[in-house]
C-alpha cells in the first residue's frame, strides 16, 4: 500500500500536521496574494497582510482552545499535537527574536 490509512497514522502526528497545514495554506495564500495585488501604501497595509494576520489570529484562538481543552481534562494525543504545532509556529519565532 502506497499511502497509510488515517487509522494507522499516529493521532499526535495527525494533530501536528493538520495544524501545520493550516499555517502553510494561510501563509501561502498571503504570499500568492502579495504577488498579484498592488503594492500597499503606509495607510493601507493591503490584503496579503490582512490574510497573514488573520492566519495568526485564528491560530492563536485555536491554541487557546487547545490549551483550554487540555486543562479541562481532554488530554488526547491529537490535542497535544495541535498544541505543539501552534506553539512551534506562534511562540518559536518570538523566543528566537528575544534570545
């Protein structure tokens, strides 16, 4: 079999890679829009900026929901993978900048 079924994939990996796919699609959409949209000025950052910002805001909301679910006792491997991916994308660059 060339591709494993979803049942054989680890739930941690499924949560991690689904969250990373969310960020990849969001930032790729911002990059594609930046190629075709006109250059923005100082007063209007433009649609690509807003798409990237929306990706980060939705990712932060998902991280908060995952942490809340984890703290309320829903400690599955899928939730742990989602939390790990969101922390890697959202908190990782901030730690690298501050270090």
